[in-house]
C-alpha cells in the first residue's frame, strides 16, 4: 500500500477474470464472478462495500463493489477485468490507484 490520506488509500491494482479460469467461479462472498462486472477483490474490506477507484496516471474513475478476497500477489487489490479496463490499459497489467469507500 502506498499511503492513506484522509480516507483515501492508494496502492497498486491488478486485474483478473479473462483467460485465467476465474470467470464464472464462486467468489469468497459466494457470488459468481463476472469478469465484466465492476467488482474488486480486497484483503479485508467487508463484502458489499462500494469503492470509488481513481487511476492516478489519467484520473479516470470507476465504482466497484467488494465481492472477493485477494489479491494473492504484490498488488493491494485485484479488480475485475471490466472495471480495470474502464480506468487503465489492460496491456500494462497494473495501475497506481487511489480508492475511497463510498458506501
């Protein structure tokens, strides 16, 4: 995690769901994972928590819901493919983002 500033947390986001076998599988919350939905895997936020995620390179934003646990890599969160591609180039593989709980 890069930092926490007045309710804003920053770190590295990656994505999952396309070509990795996760699409259609059950998430830790029990929901079926949809790679094109706007969801995120986060290590400790409560399932159903809504986040506003902002890419720090281009300031694009997306709203997501926490439905899974993870990531299991160097990143701070794993976004669904559909959410990640709204704010970043999937060819890059990761993005520096900041997020805030919005509901």
